[in-house]
């Protein structure tokens, strides 16, 4: 018992210290003279009068033969705050009456500190990884998904739509005249126009399942669920409403405007997200060329 790492006390049935090993004296910085023969709760000028220790020795142990892994935290005046793991066992004599109590005290303060630091590091790494993942999938300027983010979540959305037999509508939005804005007013003004476009999309498509992204340059895309062909006109009207409000609230000498292209996801087809985007892009191109009615621009992909 002198060689083990844990501090050990042997107590009499009335909780007086009969013996302590070297680890006890080393850990708690006390000597034999001030320990042996003392009532345990009087040790260290009553520093050991710990409520949790009293609960173990005076309430729990009298009702059982031993108790394991009883955690106690206490702030000692001489050595500071300590976390201890206690194991107590009654030692019986020939008369089967308890003659001694073996109390093993493991100081887990440092181990708990290391584990807490490790857990803190784990949380920091997790947070950093999430931030890195967001950087990989999010467009820095607008806060929308970037192309990679959109493709990642759009694939999931299409699988969900097939499984639940729900319609999807993909909307391509092209900010008109971005090059002219950059050339005339500078790229800072062009960035402002892109940010405002993203805000208009967020105001129009605000459901949890709506996926919005800036594909690059002046191109934006939205994948929205449960939007049938007859809803395309409503979507266009909402976009126009928010666009007018934005233009009315700014003092720019130019007005923001969009070109739209929409395509419907056919549940019976084997089309991929690339097929869906290609169809919407074609609708957008036709819109830019002819500015025809919205109904003619919406295409149904049969795969």
C-alpha cells in the first residue's frame, strides 16, 4: 500500500485515522503527526470536513459493505481545488464486525483538467471544421450557397422529392447589366448589386427547404419544393414586388433588373441536377433573347 499511486487511509469504525500511506501525505501535503489518530473531519484544521465525504462515510457506507467511484470536489486551503474519486470498503475481523475502513482516494484533478482541455479542443476543432465547411460551400459576398454547396444540397433535395413524390421548380436568376455597373460605377457598386440580389431572393424564397445559391458572376439559382408550373407566375410577381421595393429604397441612378428562367423537375424522369440546370439555363437564354411571356419560358423536363 506504500507503493500505490492512490492515497490510502485506514480508519477506525468511529472514523479516526489509524494509518496513511506516503501518497496521502505527498498529495495533500500533510505529515503523520497531524494525521494519525485524528478524526477524519478534523484533519487540516477541519479542511476535511467535506459534506460529500460525510455523506459517504456517515450515510452511505453504514448501509453497505463498500462503495466505489464516489466523486468529491473540495477547495483545500493548502493545495487548492481538488477533484477526488473515493472508494471505501469495510474490513471485517473474526467476529464479522467491521474493524477498519479502507478509504482509497484518487486525485483526478489533473486527469479531469486534461480531459476538459481535450474536450475544449475537440469543440474548437469541430467549430473550425464547420467554419471551413461553410467557407467551402458558402459564397463569401452574398452568404448564399456557392455552386458546390448548391449541387451538394440540391442532390439531396431531388432524392427527397422522388421519395415523397413532391414537385420541384428550379429558378435561374440573372442580374442584368452587372458588367456595365462594374465598368461605369466600379466593382464595389457591382458587389452591392449582387448583395441586394441575394437579399431579394431571401425575401422571396424563405422556406426552410428552399435552396439558394450564387453560381458565380451574375448568376443565381433557387431550387424550391412544391412549386407547380402554375406557381411560376406567382414567383415572378413576388420577385418583381421585392425588386421594386429595393429600387425604391435606394438612390442609385440605375435600377436593378433580373432575367428569369424556370424548369420543372419531372418525378418520373431519370434527370439529374445538371439536366435540370441546363433546362433552366436554356429557358433563361430564351428569356434574355425574346423577353417572351413567363408561361412560354417555363419548361417541363421529361429527362
